[in-house]
C-alpha cells in the first residue's frame, strides 16, 4: 500500500534518467546522462553556462523531447508523457508571477485551473510554509525579489509535485538575499521532503544546499557525490578547479605502495595517500586545496613529515579571517595559500618562503588531463 506525505501526495519514487540525450542538429547539448536522483533528496546540477543544465530540466518537465533515452519516476516511464501529466513543477529564474492577481490568487492559480472550488486552506498552508501569510492581499510588484521568489515556490508546491525543478531560481537576487534564500529553500525542502532538482552555476550555492551534487561539463556528468566528497576528492582537474580552488602540481610517480605514493615534482619528493591517488604510475597531478597549505620563513621551521616546496611571495591579500598568498615557484607557477588569521606574522611580497602541507591532505589525479580545465569557467558563468 502506498503512503502519503505532508503535502498529501502519494509517494512516487526516484527520478531516473537513462541514456538521456538531446541533440540540436549536429550539436549534442546533453550527452547520454545516466542519473538516479533519490526521492526526497536535494540534488544540485552544477555546471558552467551552456553545459546543458536547462535542457536537462526541460526534458524532465516535458518541455523538450529527448533525442534518445528515457525518464522514469519510480517505476513509471514518463518519457513521452505530456508536461501537464507529469508530477513535476518548475520554478524559473524569472518567477513570472501574474501581475494582475494578488498573492493569494497567484498561489491559488494551479488549484483553480484544475477546478478546485475550495482553495483557502491549501493556499494558507503554502503561504505559511514560505512565511508570507501576512502579504496575501498584495500584488507581486509590492513584494521584494526574495518575497516574489518565495511566492513562486509556494505556487509550484501547491500543485503537490513529486519533483520540483528549480532553474537558477535565485539568479535575480543580490548576494545577501541569495544567501538568505538558500537557507530558506533548504528549510522548505526539509519540511516538505520532496525531491528538489536545483540547477545552478554557483558552486557555493550548490554546496550550501544540496545533499548530492552532479558536476556537469559539456553535456556529461563529470562527477557525482556529496559536497564534501567532491571537494576533498575531486576525480578530475575540471572538478578540482570548478569546485573551489586547487593547487595542481604536475609530477611523476616514483614509487607506489598500498599506502603511500611518492611523486617527484619541481626537483622535490612529495608524498600522498595511495587511497586518494587516482593514478599510481607515470604522470600524475598532485592537488592540494589552498587552506590546507601553510607558509614558513625557513625550512627548519617546517614540521617533519610534510611536503615542502620553496618559492617567493608574489601577492599578499589580508582579508580579515585569513590572509591569501600567491607564492611563485622557481618554475614560474603560482600556488595559492589561505592562512587563517591567528595573529602570525604576515609575509610580504618578495619574501622567500617554504610552502608545506601534510601529505594526507593531498589528492592525486591522472596526469594526462588539461591542468587548467574548469579554472576560468566559474567566473564566466557567474557574469
Ligand atoms: N533550441 C535550441 N537550439 C539550438 N541549441 C540550443 C537550443 N537550446 C539550447 N541550445 C544549446 O545547448 C547548449 C546547452 O544549453 P542549456 O540552456 O541547457 O545550457 P545551461 O547549462 O542551462 O546554461 P546557462 O547556465 O547559461 O543557463 C548551449 O550550447 C545552447 O546554446
Ligand atoms: Mg540554463
């Protein structure tokens, strides 16, 4: 027997994409996606502009026909179902509220269209959920951007979808409001417990909200995992650069045991945990996040057992909670170092320094990749 949840919906099951593909002429926008999004999860599809996020959502909602592949909700194949027959609703970036209707009627719209006579209790529940019951009589233009966004959410949720698709829903908001709404959206998702598929090019936004993130690149899923998994153990240079910042150091594997991999790079010997190294022979790229790296003025000050490189400070930015350094290696490459502000002496540009980190903090990637992949995309996408 099927059970119902807080919105009165019958439970539907996971959203599953199988070989989902969309071509526009010769161009492949979505390239054979295989993806299972567990029921009730907050799932983020993260990627740069043009990587195929909106096209994927449009296929799930039925606004775009796939070139190949299938879409399942639970056991049900909905690939060919008409949009209005799918238990799926979308919230867009431009929330498109009806300007001539007040807030109450905007939220009531979906129910009225389906012929419901009594809508008051449901509308009130929804307005309560988004904490805007007191604004029911206002018109959309009399609300702030964040309030309009919450009404757009209420208007979608009242239809009791099994899956809510959110396409850059916070894109029009300023940074502060965005942060507030991220927390708010997460609260609402936890409360109603339905599946949210949230599309964004903002990695911080994806990390703040999602249980699982799929990093998308040129129509494909590059890596899928929890925010912490993706951040600590990126599988590719694209993910390492796109999700936060990484120092990526090209090297060659010297020795590899079950526990430790030794890499020669820049004339130094560096080590890392074998369990975090995706390539244990030949060329390798050693990665370490800027906040895992520290500076010492003399090599004698470096604690034993650390990986060490020497260089010259080329930039120092004091930003309060931390000081961010760029350190130029003799090879010309620059490493980023974020040092927490603990009152330590600040190194000025021109200072000779030793950069060091605990070997367990590094990760190893296949050496045959573009070391710059994904590095500039974040900024572009955000523009
Ligand atoms: N109807 C169409 N005809 C031809 N090409 C299209 C069409 N719709 C999308 N594309 C192309 O498919 C690719 C993916 O587009 P999509 O809108 O899915 O990207 P996106 O990841 O949502 O990007 P953004 O972050 O900018 O919204 C783009 O290169 C786009 O130009
Ligand atoms: Mg888009």
